[in-house]
C-alpha cells in the first residue's frame, strides 16, 4: 500500500503580541463596532481605533447626537412641565408598559397625568390601552384617553438619532410618566447620567437571569430607583442569591414592590379595560414611593379674577 499523504499542519494563529497579530478588542470598542454596524458605518473603520473614533462622532453614529448630552433628553429639559417619572425595563419582556400604566393611574388619583410611550408603534405595549382614541396630536403623537389619564403613543418611527419632544400641553403642572420602551432604554444605558430623572422605576421579573440583567440597569441609575418585581411575593432562594448589591440594598430599604402576574393580562395584553385590582394596588404603592413628598397641584384651574369694573364699566 502507498504511504498516506501527510496531514497538513494546523494553521498557526498569530499571537496578539506578534507583529502580524491583531490587538484584542476592548469592551468599548466592541460596543462601538456594534453601533457602527447598525448605523451602516463601514468606510474608514478598518480597526478598533477607527470604530471608536466613529462612536465619538455624533454626526456619524445613529443616536449619539441626542445621547451625548443629558440635557437634550425631553424629560430633563425645562419644558417638560411638572415632575417626570421614567419607567424602564431591566430586561426584555419585563412588563414595563403594564407597570408604567399602573403607576400613571395611581398618580392620576391626585395629579393631572400624561403617559408618554416612546416605544416604536409596532412594539408599543400601550397600543390598545386607551378607552377613547382622539387621533393624532402634532407631527409625532397619537393621543388617547383612559379615565383621568392622557395616553400618548408615537405615530411613526423616529429616524436614527432623533428623539421626539414631549407632547405639548397647555397645563404646566401636569406630571409626565414616560414608558421608555426597549430601544430607548438600550440607548439610555449607553449614555451616562441619562437614567437619573426626577423619579425612576425599573421593572424586573423574579428570575435569576432577570435580576442579573436588572443589576446593570440599576448601576446606571446611581441607586435612586424603585423596583417593580413582577412575580411571586416570596422570592426563590436562587433568585435571592443572584441579587447584586444595588438590588439587595433596595430590597432592604423596602423600595422593591411586588407586582402580581395576571394571567388575563398575559393573554390579552393591555386594553381599555380596568387593570386588575392587585396590579392597580401595586401601581398606587409605587406611586407613593416615587412621589413621597411632592404635594399634588389642585385639580381645577384657578378661576379668572373678577373684573374690577361693573357691567356698565363703573369701578367697583
């Protein structure tokens, strides 16, 4: 029999320290690369340094224009009106829209409230939450009414890097509850200081992977948040053991509120019907923690001062 042909030697992988090797990518560089790919930025991005340079350019990377300055966020500007509550999900599928609605309705018992949903129209959890649809409101928003609550949803998807302003209102004392939505929450996590509004509620499920992901969100919030925990009242030991330091601290300070799971809501989603009583009660509890010492404004506007002249123009 003939001799077998020798197997070819395995390809040598260049060492990162060798002249022909490539340097290991850092976490910021990898993040910048993902952002650049999503934005369609390829020219001139031959290495990690070029990608990082692209990340620093607000004109190139989608979304950097408004993420680069916390003061550009609508709910941190002076024209936001009254106090702002920002509801974000600690992870995908947490149930942030349900919690945002419950909190908004709890606050609406004492405040004039508008609930603003920044999720894309196709991903909105509040698409059917209004009892009455009132049509479009300006270029960006679709307005609805639910009891005492005004609900605003995006009417169209914003372009890359564009963040629509809050809906205009003639009531300067109206409180705003913002449902950030998944895409905006992801963007906010890349912008230091963005998750520090007037009040913040972070929503999580009571599972091991959920609380681990939520810990990263709480780390970006500087610990000044309230957590809505969707699930059982008694946490499994595995979940308790997986809590990070920030979530554990909030639990010790009684700033974690249980939101019970409702099977009907899981099937139908949010509709114009009333929230289940246990979910509504959790919303009121969260509202009390989020706005503990802020006195609500009077519900009715002040009446116009009487004229100083009588019907015939005589001075009174």
